[in-house]
C-alpha cells in the first residue's frame, strides 16, 4: 500500500481502443509514456480529473495499484475489459501478427 494519502490524476481515453484509459500524474504530460504505447493509444482525449485516495473506489481498477503506478512511472494504463494482453502486445509489435 502506498504511503501517499492523495494523488491528483488526469484520465484520458483512447480514440483508437474502446474502453482503454490512461491515468497521468501530471496533466497533459505524456513524456513519461513509452513511444510505442502513445503511438498505439492514439491522441489522448481528456475525460476527467480525480484526486485518488486509498478510500476511493474505481470501477475496474485497484486504486492502490493505480496510485503505485502513478508514483513509480507517472502513468497507469487501464486495458479494455475484453482485450487480452497478448492482443495489445501484438499491436505494440511485441508479438507477431496472426496469419
């Protein structure tokens, strides 16, 4: 569990992948993202600003994990509920595309 009590964050949706969201620790600061991730995500569309606390519930994410990722790397990626990780890795060029 993180010792930080509150973390402001900004949430962006992907214009390319339905239900894929990006949480950022700093508003409009995409410098912490790997180029491949940002390229696959598309131009982020700002959805909202939140202040995260360990008492806040998020619909599909563990708030503690989101807070840890924001502190450690500056972002957290929320994957679509039905999208398998290997399909996303394929889009990043990590896995070969199917025939």
